[in-house]
């Protein structure tokens, strides 16, 4: 697949970050033009009442399509959204995540899920299961920390999706989200290429730093409360972004990949608008890429909020989608007083990044 005019200019090369404990180096900058994400007819899905249009969260690549899930303010919460990466339009109608038929003696996790209004538990992370195009894992954040084992059936408009199992993630002792706000909890999910390990991104803890955790795949889909293991990463060495010096460090989505033969995670950092590469074996952060995310005409945006990340390894492309959940009219042109046009409709943007820009030309 060829890039679709998303990349304008790489201003400088990306400097590698040193090993844990050292001061971090100077990152690079990449300017990108996104494409508006519209419905299947090419029209924006605008806001209604408190809702924010599509409000996509999480992102995964599979079957030649991009998949995301509707966040809690979405017009389609708890639905899978299929996106054509070539046109940035939805492929068909949103697909509701269905539950198994209610039955006596069902898991208390399903009972808890059913009790949530609009079946809207705040989905955030999404990952395709390696080797199984009919299976996804999805992660919730606010109401409860669940990993949902999702089975996809059918194609086109006949596509259906059901949650086969819900596994609750236990908070480790001493872990609590920033400002005790559950919206800064578990946000991103990735699966190793051998399908054996699930990685979770915790957005930001009380010390202003994110966390990475892992658990065996089988435990993540067992339907029982799962314990998780900390993967110590030196987030504290990452430099403040000079032009966003007040932006704190959020970790909002992750995807597994191999870098120089080692296990790694590509990460998107929402508030700082950065991509980060984590070397899981060296427990280090070797690459950091600053993003200048713009609208299709090249206009600068005040608040982009990139939250979803997917990788097409065959085409060597990283996809980024934003979650334009603006509560203070800050999803707008940088010099505007109020949002207009697509920005006023909370229309998401899809960005395309050559994988080599993050990896520095090394596979």
C-alpha cells in the first residue's frame, strides 16, 4: 500500500534516546496531514446532545481494514467501526458488540456489563489476535477494567461481533490513576506476534507517569479476574516537549512489533502528540518522534488528541486516529476562537506514518 499524501515533511531525523537512567536526547519532528473520517456515504457524523460524533477509540489493522471502537461519548458506543484505509470512510454500518443470550448462572462480569446504561463501559484499546482474523481483544477503562474477547462473524453488512468472555483486570497494589480519575486508567492493549502475551498501557498514574503491564494471553481471556505483571520502563527520562512544555505524559495506545529482532511496542502519547518506541527486552525507550498533526489542507489544530494506533506490518505503515472529545471547544483551528466546519462536527482525522520514521530505517 502506498502512502496517501499524509506525509508532508520530515523536518529532522529522529535522535535515539539513551539507555535507562541517562538524560534523554533531542527528538525529531514530523508534520502530517490527516484525512477526515466519514460515514460510508462520505458524510461527517456530527454531534448530538452530549455525544461527539464517531469518537473512535483504539485502532487495529486486519483483513485489509482498520477497526476501532466507539468511546463512551460516541454516537455508537460499544460498536466496532470498520474503516477503509484508502478512503478513510466507514465500511458499512457500525457493529454492536453483542453479549451471549442471558442465562442463569452466567458470569457476574456479564451481569455487571448489562447493568451499564447503553451497554457503554468506555471502550479504549483494541488489538487483532495474531493468526485469527475473526478475533479481537478490546479493553475498557472507566466503569471497569475489562478485557473483552470479541469474535467477529460474517463479512460486509452481514458482519456481527459478540463478546465471548469478559476478564476483569485487577489493579496492582499501590496503583491508582492520576488525580484518582478512572479516565486515566488502562487505555491501550497489544498482543505479541506469537499470541502468547498481552500488554496493557496504563495512561497516567499518580506520579504523572504511565505504566506498561503484561499477562499471559490465556489469562486475558479466561473470564476470571486476572493479575498483571509490571514491565518497568524508564518513562521518567523522556524530555519535555519544548513547544508543549505544560503537556503531561499520557500513554494512550500501543501496538506490538519487532525492532532489530527484539520485542517492542509502538506507542502514541496523546497530550504530547508523540510516537514512542519501547524496547521490551532492553526495557528502554530508544526512539521518540514528535508529531505536528494538521487538517487535510495543512491547517494547524489547537487540540488533536491522537488516541488510536495500528500497524500494517506488510505495508510498513503506522496508522493514527484521533479522539476529538472537546469539552471546551478546543478542537479548532489554532488561531480560531470557535471550531468551524469538520472541527465543529468533531470529525476524526486519520493519519498515516511510514514505519521507518519511528524505527529509523531499521526493521
